[in-house]
């Protein structure tokens, strides 16, 4: 018996040693590198491609790369990525030649978008959106926009902050996460007149709606999305900007747990305007898709109607609970309408509203913006709140927004207020929320 236990101990010790050595190797070696496929590509930049690229980049890339302080695609800390994946930062993808992608070739950008491999061979794990099934024309449009004179992509000399992926991400990048193959055959633009096929392309290959609205990010099939676990049945756990858990909605036509009782008009309104049929706002990380036309939203609806029903009661997402004795009416309204979801508890979030009090000197002028921002800046992500927020709630809300700005930006006699950013050139464009 002692001999058996001795051998068991040796075997167990050997296994633990092997696992330890493996973990040490993965931890020190980091994310793998791969041979870079060389693509000879020169994109002809046309106005149509720039417009199309602007739409795609705004819908996909800007979600992570738009810095709320610079108002450009300079990257920032991704606070809505679970800690289990490490501490992650998006990169500067402006035209800056030192810190951005100003010296990248069209082929290098295309390879990264398609495969997830940067020009130095470094693989980017799945927290970067990749487009292996997007049409060739849409890839060319993205590159055209990145080369354009649009303010979002103009050069800003801001150095990237390196991400610190967790051991789990490093391990999965060695055994599960792999680069996609660069297409060997042309990928045609979908026929917009085939409504279901076009909706399928938008939902799966371009906007990638299925990624959030299926059951689990780790059980998705990028190359064949319909094989993803709980395809469009929702329940995927995500985080908002404050670390609150948000569970994605069931987008199948199940009448009890999905959107089977919605009309097409209600679905289009939710996508484009950001409000459910009961007039409650969608909550980050879901933002209104102003980039999609009504026809494109209708195509997505047509495709969703063909998906098998999934009965999946939605888990209750974490709520913001205000506590304490000094909660103002404006703060309650700020939380009631989920302003905190996009702007965060301190007024920054995806869009920085801390200087709104400097631009909108009166509550009346700020109210004009909040009620219907699209009249001031067409295409803004900010929803139209007129008819949603009650008339007697605007003044307290404006006062609270003003207070957030004054508290975070007003310097003291000796030093800037805690957390206040350095002053920036007022000519730098701001994100499309409170500017």
C-alpha cells in the first residue's frame, strides 16, 4: 500500500510540475505571434466608400476606440471588460504616424481586420472585433474612412497603454483563440433586395448582433454563427461601465421571453432611437444604432423572424441603488433614465459631459439639447428624450449635470480637482453626446 501511495505521489507531483511549468511558460510568453500574411492592396478612396466606412467604424470600432476626452479614436481603458480577462486598453487608430496607424499599409489593415493579426505578427484576442466574413467592399470602405479627413481619425500623438491580459486569456490564446484565415476567394456584397439575406449579413457578419445576444461569448462560432450556443436567445452576461452585470435580451420571436409580441415598427424604433415599446431606454452596452437605416433595421427584423424560437427568461441585471441622505432630485432623475449607463457615475463614461455646463450656460439651452439632440447634431448617439423625460424633471436634471461638471473640473486654489483632466484644445472635437 505504501508503495502504491508513493507512486501516486510521484505521478501527482509530476502532473503538478508539468502544469506549473506550462503555466509559467504561458505567463511569460504571453499572447502568441504568427507569420503575417502579406497582402498587396491599394484601396481607391471614393466618397461612397468613405461614407460607408464612417458608418461601419462608428457602429463597431468607435464603441471601443473612441476616447471620450479627446473625441477621437485614440483608445482608452476598457472598463466594461470583465476582470477575468485582465486590464485592457484599446489602441490609438488615428492617422498619427508614431502612435497610430499612419504608417500602416492598406494590406496590413485588411489583414488585421480579417484575421486579428497585427503587422508585427502579434495576435489580438477576441476582445477585438474581427470581420472575417464581411464583404470585400465593406473592408475597403473601412480602410477608406480611416484614410479620410474626418475628425475622428485625424492624427493625435497619444501613446498607447499596453493591455495586461490575464493568464486565462494567454492560455486560451494558446489552445483555443486562433487567427482567422484570410479569405482566398472574393466575398461579395450582399443583395440588399434579398431582405432576409441582407438582414442575416448585418446581424451576423457586419454588426455582429449575435455575439452579444447569444448565450455565451466563449461558445460562439465566428465562422458559422448559427451554431453558437443559444443563438439570439440572449442571456449573455456583460458589464456596463461601472461593472454592473447586464444580461442580453432574447431576440427570437418567443412571445413570453423574446420579442414575439413586438411589431416591426417597435423593433426599428428600439434599434434606431434606443427605446423599448414601453418607452424605457435601452441600457449600455446596447446603444442606439443610428448608423443603420430603417430599411436595414427592417431587414434584420425579417431575418430574426426566421430564427428558431428559444424560451429563455431573462436574468435580472444589476441595478443602481442610490443610498445616503444627500441624494438630489436631479441625481435620482439621472439614474432613473439610465443617463448613468452611458455617462457613468462621474459624467464621463463613453461620452464626456463634464464640460456641458460651460457650453450650455443656462438650463434652457441645455434642455434644448437633451430634448432633441439630433436636431443639433444629426447622427448623434444621444437619444431624443422629448416625450420621455417629464417636463418638471428637466431643470433638476440640468442642475445635476452642471454640478457633475463643476465638481470634476473646477480647480482649487492650489491644484486641479481630483480626477480632473488636463485642459485640452477646445478645437478638438468632442464625442457625439453632450457637445
